[in-house]
C-alpha cells in the first residue's frame, strides 16, 4: 500500500525569486531553526548515493521526533525518540521552471518517502507542486500511519510556505 502526495503551495513572487530563496544557504539555516528547532541539523550537498546534476542545489536536514510526536499506533511500539531525515534537491531554472526531488526517512522504521517538486509560474506568482508516494511497510498499520504521516507532510509544507513568505518579505 502507498499514499500519494499531490499538493501545490503558491507564492506571490516569481519563479526566479522563489528559486533564489530555495537555493540560499542562509534561508535554509533560518528555515531549519524556525521549523525544526535548535537540535536540528542542516548540511549542504547530496548525501551518499544521491546523484544530482552539477548545477543542482542539495540540502540535507534532520531533527528529532520525540515519542509524544508519534502517532499512538507507532508510539506504543517505540520507547525512544527517532530522527527524521529530509533531503531536498533543486535544479536550475530553465525556461521559467525548475524541478527537484525530495526524500524523507526515519531510520529504524519502515517509512519510505520520495517525490518530485516542480517550481512553476502561477498567475503573477509561482507555486511548488509536490508529488510523491509515502509507503509504510507495516501491513496492519500502514493505512493509519500513512494517513498520519501524509497529513504531517502537508502541515510541514504549510509551515514552510509561511516561513518562506516571511523570509521573502524581509530579504
């Protein structure tokens, strides 16, 4: 079983301006601190085994998930905190759009998530379209946990959008 992700976050700035933020190291340092907290990490460049083009921007982040942040169905099996890793990769703007991909993993769990991003013009602004699949290899709990994690991802995209709007206003 898998849960599909298809969500677009819209922004009141053009593709070039939004892409500039999404590929700015200062933006990422501030974003990770604001959204994931002081214990989070941010590193630049592709991770081991990740292949991206020479002109691509890559960032890897991690943050701790405490057991009280986990869905009850998973928390009863987990007695320690987990670490969530997110990787995001953006290609250059070409013909008014940019493409990228992302992955999410939580070592020690059967979570597998990977998807694509496309930065496109929308009206007088732009948008990032996120598509992908979230899979949990736990037959009895997969549907419940996939629903939880996909809702968490949509919530995270909303928080990232809010942070990015604030960043764009002040930079």
